[in-house]
């Protein structure tokens, strides 16, 4: 394994972390990933050197105790150094190898991997191509944010939230479909980090299949149910890339398995 260009702390498995891991494998650099299942992460000390905490360490008087927000409930334990590096206090949380620089948001972590090794085209061949790649990744962030709110809100789903997600989904996938009608990959004729980001974000959204019954009880359907028919190029691209070794090694059967 090459020396790690980044260290990442996160809940696992996490498609957002796969972005960095896939890119790292494609260009031959290392990314160290440390973490645990989402339900266990509340018992970890969030730090550059994260670790599971003893029961005796986890109490509200701890200097590391912090109120949890998005995606977690109760108290989390984060060091001051972690919050200095990651002011929003979220995961995935990446660090430079020396722990001095914190990098947050999965697309920024992905870009950091791409920048760590110059001999490749994953981030384009010039500034204009890099900016076009950024354009698709920024559009993807809007979709991913809406998807996160939607998936976290399944148990309290409303028709309004479902409609908002449907609109974001249709807008994003229509743009990807149009882009793929003009080139082999999303931002260029060759694979870039825009494709990697797309695959991981859409794969995560497709987890809504696990909530089919919950949505049905509310009289709502799966937003992605007709995705392959409505957006054949986008979903074809998703599955074609997901079958490649660098992607499949991380994703496995994520696109087809259901929660148990």
C-alpha cells in the first residue's frame, strides 16, 4: 500500500468516502480510512487519531462532550483539535498526513486526492476542464444535500418533502443525461472525478429502495423506481462504472442489496 496522502474518519460503509478511495486506487496513492458503523460512532473519540472510548470516559462532564446535530442523536465526543480542523464537526473528516490540515465535504476530499498526484487526467488536463468538472460536482452537491435530508427524514416523510426530492432528482439526472448524450463520460470524453462523485452520490440515493414499504404506506412511490427507463444513459453509466474493479472493490452489491 502506498503511503497515505490522506487520513479519513467516518461512519462506515459510506459512499461519500468511496469517492476518495476509488480515486486513490485509480491513481495509485494511499488513503487511510478509520471508522465504525453509524450506531457505534457515538462511542468514539473524534480526533486525528480517533478511537473507541471506554464507558467511563463517556459522560456529559467530559471536555470532549458535544451536542450532536445532523445524522446523530445525543452526545458526541470531539477533541478541540478535531473541531479546529473541522469547524462544522461532521464526517467524513479528512486530515493531511501530519494532521495539521482538516478537509471536509466529500467532494473536497475527493479533489484533495486528485491533487495529491499530478500524473493523471482525473481532474482534467487544464484549468478550464477542471472548472467544468467542478461545475458538475457542485451541481451534485445540491442533489446530495437534498438526498441526505430526504433519506434522514423517511420516518417523518411528508408529501412536500417527497415532492422536493423528486424535483431535485429530476433536475440533476436530466442534466447528467444530457451531458452523457454528448460525451462518453460526464465532464469529458474520459473518466474524471465528476464521474466518481456521481456514481457514489446516486448509489447512496438509491438506498431509498430500503424504504419502499414505508413510502407505500404513505401513498408515495420510490422516486428512483423508473430511473433506468427515464435516464438510461445516466443509470447505464452508473452500473458500467460500478462494475469496474476500482469501483466494485468498494461498492460490492450496494446497488442491489436491501437493508435487513
